[in-house]
């Protein structure tokens, strides 16, 4: 008999509590002969001692490999159908100047969705022509800056934004390439807050309204219409949703060709990764082949040429490359409801301020002891943070050795995407540093905050008192 819908299935007890699943951890993750976790050839204990905890650790080699593999997969898949492909890194997943340099060196363009993200990309030395600018409410100031620096494409999200941009290019005499974001109506099988193409949400314009909007774009001197953009959601496994969205988009694409060229079709991103051993993400080569094949098939049916294809992966580039280190504080056994056993609550020195995803989406993560070996049996744990919220959960269900104790280091893998980006100062907790590891060396790529940083923003504190 299956478990009640209100309760998750029992979590299997791992055969080897020290094992590191290669689907979840960076390829460089391993344990030394003392059981200490190593990342990029650097011991977790060394990282914690040098930089403190919580600490975001990002494996540079892993990021570069995922970027390189993704670019190759989509270019190869598109070439099979006589088309080109451009691959944007979705900066919202994690953005710093170093990450921009890594991914662009491996052939990626960069997608930003705010003025701040744009400035980070520019500060990294990014060629503006290889930047795409998203966002459902880009301000006049943000649009003026994008046009001024020569951003490659602006993704228009509404008629109001279209007119806002038209006024800017006409006032300054610029020419700007644009895409139009549309809602294909395909609802990805993911969390409601991660699905972005169904009708009742804030992004894009309805498919039936797109021809009129494109006609208006084509009327405006200074705007050059490149094509359509659609993003169906995030953390998606399989090709089916993308194939269905492609079918609808190509239908609209063919209609728009009657009024002029439509050289590009951007199918967005949202490709899923493994956060736990239960996840089974689709290999990027399979995704690329399926997406390009679906577009090509729809184009063949309509007798039109396959356009240049664009995609925007973020999570699949940096997610698996990231590991967060925490120090254990309080360890507390708690009786489960109904007398069904005991769960050990392991409190760490971070929480929802450095990883908001479990609270936002019910996201699940894995956890491992990082600072030593243990021969004790696994126990069911819930890793929680230090914030004043009962929903301050880092790992809802996991296993750690029964001798887990204050002062131990634990590591949570697959935290490279949307953890740093969503970090906050809730309860006036400082945001952690980001450290890159590679070839046995480590370095800070984003400085951690100090209490002085927090106090410096409070206008009620005299500057000499900080």
C-alpha cells in the first residue's frame, strides 16, 4: 500500500554513509584517508578554517566543463539540421565577474535580467553584443543603459516596454535588436512558482497578441525584430515540454515570416539537475538533440527553414559545481508524530539566509559529513538553520552518522545555483563568501559580508562608530 499523499515516501537508508553520488557532487569531490571531503583538491576543513562558515564553494573546473559541454551539445544538434545555435548563460542562477569570465571563455553569451546584473557582466569585460537583457519590468534607466552600451538583444516583455524602448532609440538615434517573449501555454511539470509559460502569470504576451505586437515593432525605426522567446519553467526533466512549446512557437514563427525575416528562435532554459540521488535529470546532449529535432520537424512540416536557435541554461552550468559548508551547532533528537521513531535536528550556522530554496519551493537537498570519517550507523536528520522561522530548513530529509556533533562540518551539494543569488540578511546574518577551487588552490571570488558592512547601511549609526 502506498504512503498517504500528505507524507513523503520513506527515505532509503544509504548503504555507505560516506559515499558521494557523482550525479550530485562535483567530479572533483572525494574523501581523503581521514574521511575529510575534498573539493577541487582542497580539504573542506582547510576552506572552513581559512574563510569561515557558512561558505559557498564553487568548483571552477566543473563550471567550465558544463559550459563547454552545453555549447558543444547545442551547436552539434543545430548543425544536424543546417542551423546555428547560440547558448546564453542565465546569470540569475549565479553571477559574479569571475563566473562571467569562465563561461564566456567556453563560448557562452550571458543573459541578464536587471541593471545590476548588466553591470556585473560589463565589469567582467563582457562584450555587450553577446549580452541578452530580460525582465518583465525594465526601467527607462535600465533600457537606456542597455542601448547605450550596445547590448546585443533586449527581450521585450510587454507593449508598454516596447513603447518605452521605442522612445529611447528614437531619442538617441540608436538601433536595437529585440526579441518578443511569448507565453506558449505549455505548463512545465515543476513547482507552480517555477512554471513561467502558462497564461496567468507576469511574463510575456499571449500568443494570439504576438502578431500585432510584432507588427508594431516592425513599424518603429531603430528597432530590429529578431524573433520569439519563450521560457516554460525551471528544473525540468525530459524533452516533452520543450517539444510541445517548440511546436506552438514554430507555428507562430511561420506566420510572422509572412511579414518579414525572423532569424532567431529562443526556447529559454530551465533544464533540471540532480539535487538528491532520487533525481534523474536528462543529459544535456539528449536535451539538445530533442529540442533541435523538435524545431526542425515542425519547420519541415511547414516548409520553412530552421532558424538560428538559442537557449539559456543557468542551473545546469553552476548548480552541481557548488557546495555549501556549514559548522554544526546544536544537535537535538525529536520524536516523530505517531511514535514513528526519532529524527535528529542538526542546526548549522547558516540557513534560509544563504539557501532560500527549501522555504520558497520545498526544494530538497542532500547532506554529508565533511570534516572526518565515522563508523557510526546513519540516522535520519533534518538540517536546519539559525533563523527565527520553523521553515528555516536546509535539508528536510537526509542521513548523517549517529555521532554527528557540535563542531563538525557538513556539506550540502548542488548549491551553485540560486543560493547565492537569493541570499539575504534575514535576522541580520551576514551573507557568506564565495570561494573558487581548482587544482588544489582556492581563492575568494565574492567577498563575504562583515557586521561592519551591515552596520554601515544603518543611517542612525554615526560613521565613526562603525
